[in-house]
C-alpha cells in the first residue's frame, strides 16, 4: 500500500513538473497561435461585415504586425499606421501629378522608394518599419490608382480602412488575451548582463576580452530595442524607460573602462613589464573579490547592498592601497611609476562608474515598483546614431532600380500582374536593406514565398470553392495562418514565415470574387517569382556589407572618429562612445563570430581607448592657463594628424612631441606653471596616450590580437 | 444637446469624413493622456487587468463622444 502511495505521489510530482514545464515553454506558443488565429478571424469578420473591397489586405496587415510580445504589436502598429498614412498621401500626390504619363510617374515612384529604403536603413527597430510600409503603400494604392485615376481617393480610403481594421484587431487581441509583457524579458537581459559582467570582473585577468565585450554590446542593443517598444506597455516597463536608458549608458561606460584597463595590463605584460602589470592586477583584486560571493554574483538585495558598500569602501581606501603598492615597488629597480599612476587613475574611474552602474541596477532590479526618476537629468544621453551615407546611398539606389526594372518589365510585355511583382519587389528591397547577409535572407524569404504559392493553389482550387459562409472561410485560411504564426514565432524560420504569410495573403482568392481563376493564379505566381529573382540579383550585385572594401572603410571611419574627438570641442565621451559602437553594430560584422568580428571589436576597443583619453585631455585643457593650453592644442593636433594619416613618420612625430611634453611636465619649466592637481591628471593622460600610440605599429596592430584570435579559434 | 448642431459628416479638405471618426480620434488621444497619467501615479497597481481597463475606458469614452453626436 505504502509503495503504491509512494508511486502515486511520485507520479503526481512528475506530472506537476511536466505541466509546469509545458506551461512555461510550450503554452505561450500555443497561446500565441490561438491569438494569431483570433486576430485574423476578427479582422476578416469586420472587413466582410463592412463590405470592404479587399478583406485580404486586413488579413495581411494582421500577419505583418502580429508579434509574440504585446508591446511590440502596439509599436509596430503605430509605425505601420504612420507609414501607411504618409504612403497614401504621397500616392495621391503622385497620381495627381503624373497620372497622364507613366515615365515621370515611375521616376518619381522610384525616388520615393529610394527614400524609403534609405530611411529604413538609417532608423533602428520598428521605426524603420514605418519606412518599409510607406514604400509598400505606394504599391498597393498608387499603382492600382494609375489604371483608374478617377478612383484614387476611393482606393486610398478603402485601403486605409482595411489596414485600420487589421491593426485594431491585432492590437485588441494581443492586448486583451494572454498578454506577453516585455518587462520580463527586460529584467532577464538586465540580470544576465550583470551576471556576465560580475563573472568577468571577478575573474581578475580574463583570457579573452573581445568576446565578452561583443556579447555586452549585443545585449546593449537588444535592451535598447526592447526599450523602444515599452512606450505602449501598461506595466512597469514604461515607467522605467529612463532608468533602462541610464543603465545602458552607465554599463557602456563601466565595461569600456574595464576593457581599457585590462588592455593596459596586457600591453604591459607583452612588453615584459610584468612587475607593473602584477601591481595593477593586485590593486584591482579587492574590487574583483567583492564582485563574487562564493564564486557567484550577487543576486538578492542584501548581497547587492553589501556589494555597493564594498565598492564604496574600495573607492575610499584606494589611495592608501595605492601608496602601499608604490612603497612595495620602490625597492625594485626600473619600475615606471607613471604607468602605475595611469593604471590607478583608470581603476579609480572604473570604481566610480561601477558604483553608478550598481546604483541604477539596484533601482531597476530590487525595487520593481516605480520610483520616479528625474528624466530631465538624463534626456541628453540617448543612444546616438552614426550614419554612413555610402551604404545608405547604395541601398536607396538598389531599391529605386528594382522598382524601375520591374516597371520596365511590366510596361514592355504588358503583363497583368506587374503591380504584384512591384509590390513584392519593393517589400523585399526595403525590408531587407539592413540585413547583414541579404542574399541568405532573400533565399529564406523565397522558400516562404514558394510555400505560400503552393498553399494558395490548394486553398484557391480545392477549398475556397467549397466555402459558403464565414465559418467555412475561416477554416480555409486557418492552415496558412497557423503555419505562418508557427514559423514566424521561431527565430530560425521567422523569414520563411514572413514570406509565406505575405505571399499567401497577396494572392489568396477572396478579394473581389471568391474562388479560383487559374490564369490569374499563374500570372501572380510568376510575378512573385520574377520579383524575387530581380531583387535577389540586385542584392547580390550590390552586396556592400560583406565586401572587404566595407571593412576597410569601417576601420577608416573609426580613425576619423578619433580625429573628430581631437578636433571637435563639443563632442562628449558618451557621444563618442555611442557613435563608435553604433558604427560597428551597423557594419554587420559583429553578428558572426569569426576572425573578422574579432578584428572589428579589436579596432573598436582601440578606438574607444584613445578617444576617451583624448576627450579627457581636452577636459583637462579647459581649465589651464593660456600657454599650457596652447601646447595641449598642439598635442591634440598632432594626434589627429597621426590618426588621419597613419604612418611611421607621423607616429614618430607624435611620440617625440609627447616625450618632450612629458619631460617638461615632469621637471622642466612647466612644473612651476601648473599646480600639482593640474599636472597629475595631465601627466597620466599624456602618458596613457603615448602608450597607446607607441603600441600601434603598422606591422602588428596589437600584440593581444593574436591571443584573441587563438581564443576564438 | 450637441447633436442638434454637430453634423453627421464633416468636410475635411472637401472629403466627407464621418464625425464618429473624429470622436474616435478624440477618444484615442484622451485615453493616451489618461493612460500616461495612470501609469505615472501607479494606479495600475490597483487594477487586476490593466489592458482590459484601458480598452474598456476607450470604448466608454468613444461611446460618450459618439452619443454626443447622434
């Protein structure tokens, strides 16, 4: 009896666990499929009830905006609406201007598509979606209107209503039924980032720096993309939007300082100055030890409070610790005191930035109930963008050319489905403009489109002819919707899902008349395939992101950023940092994990290193008297010159000048002209810059690079 | 009441727009402001299902505006 009882209890526990597991992992997906269906059916019902021309447009809208997270649906819908309205207004203008002649019409349309493609590349997240939709709307409103210009207004208003119905049903369903909130994801990313950073910091001297740094960077942009969507959430996420931004900026600062410090140590080790390196690591050790409790990062609020206290203690006791280390090293021969001071200054900065980061982190994690944070104090530090106009121009030209080629095919062979081909051509060229590997993207999307074409055949020929009422219609479209939803919910097949949904609802046969028309079906399928082929060819012809030329350009731009930091007096260190990171992020080289990405992150770290030092130097210069300030100006000019035209000669020139300057500062005539509190930071900054420039030799960019490459391999 | 002198359709750039649409927009803006205020004051903590409240408030307001017209 007892054994049976035990067995039953065990079984109950097993079932409970399995159910909990299922509820956590699979249930949200099933709920999502159900929501997707419901939103589509609702949109279909309303569109049919209101006797709209093309209920399929409402369904297509649902397919486009549905997303796993409720807040994302709201954000996507918002930008979709804006994009559609702008697209419709432009279509009406275009028809009004050029309805009588097709050549100027298509040239103007191509310019518009180019503009939209450029916009979708420049903006991040769902804002870029608005541009895609503005281009797409031209195709679904402007092009049909050219055939019957006197119906333009009617076409525009019905398309707008259909899209509105689709948006409203998607928003309503995803808000009300089993809403999936972003706050959970945000908290996970924030905690994960803290955990990773604690482990890295606690490890003391890590083996590879670039990989963790890359990971941090990706987390940063992921968090930013979540944050961009919290405006439409009901829960705490929205109230914490500013805090999340602050956390991002502070984390950026502390992670950069840490990497710069470790690079300094590695450089010292590479120059076989291990005594200084050891001393610096010993200085950092107390900080590293506080980060981990029994080898694990702090995860509850008392531990976090203790950690904050420990960091403050470290800051307070640092000077004593430092002089202790100096005394211990005083007996040793040829120890460079300046290098130690440089490292110590970095450590002090690291500690203060860590304290600031911890403060925000604690606020976000342990007090989830909204604390009002003064948003004014923080409004200046938005993530900045760095726009490279060359790829933008290429993408715009590609979008415009794709439209023109398809239009030319349409006009020359007088082909009835030309509009459909142009629609899909525009969708692909705007939607995938920012993709790091566009050819692979198009290939995946094409698989979806082919699936969609096959499915349309089955539903048009066999099922739709048997559908006599609303319920039957729902049953007919249910498989396509479920397949689209399921494919697009998984990151690996999201593009296949998008292709399937778009192709199916562009072609499904219940717009004006129910049922199948084989001629139209084949024309439409050929149209979709021609569009895919044309845009695939265009993408492979103008594949800028993967060309070696693009990489060389990114490196050159990073150097130019350093030049800007030297010359542009208004650039702050946060702005510099964000622009450098955005540049690398956009270059599309960091998504892959290979030797190239290591080189990119390496270049980014080197740029951040020198850029921050230069900006700090400029900050010191601002409260100096006229003569030393002039010398500093000269220094900055030499550094800028070297970064503009890297070469042995310019490097030597900069190094010689820095040596002179340091010599003067340390015992020459300027020792009296400057107070000790002014000379000290100046000396350490100049020495740091000297170290960085001296380490840059054209033959081997950085000694650490080999080690990093080995670590990745 | 209002419906005696508000027309059912308004001419917007010579296109006839139902006044209900205007009511819809007005309700949306009102809800957006109200929602900001509710979130800022943590009043959503007192609500079991904030999204439902939002939608219900929206339909309530929209109906009020709509009934003013008709």
